[in-house]
């Protein structure tokens, strides 16, 4: 039974690590997208002005 508990602990660690990676990737993509949209907004604003 103790082996089963150890296995579930390992699985839980892997799942947590995967969630952390997914959140980090999503946040970095969101930051890149936000930065790109701000740059585009400035570029179009300069063109209009």
C-alpha cells in the first residue's frame, strides 16, 4: 500500500510541475502578445499623427 501512496505522490508532483509550466508558457505568450499589441498601437498612432 505504501508503494501506491509513493506512486500517487510522484504523479501529483508531475501534474503540479506540468501545471506550473503551462501557466508560465501562457503568461509569457500573453506578455508577448500584449507587448506586440502596444507596439502596433504606437506604430498606428504615429502613422495617424
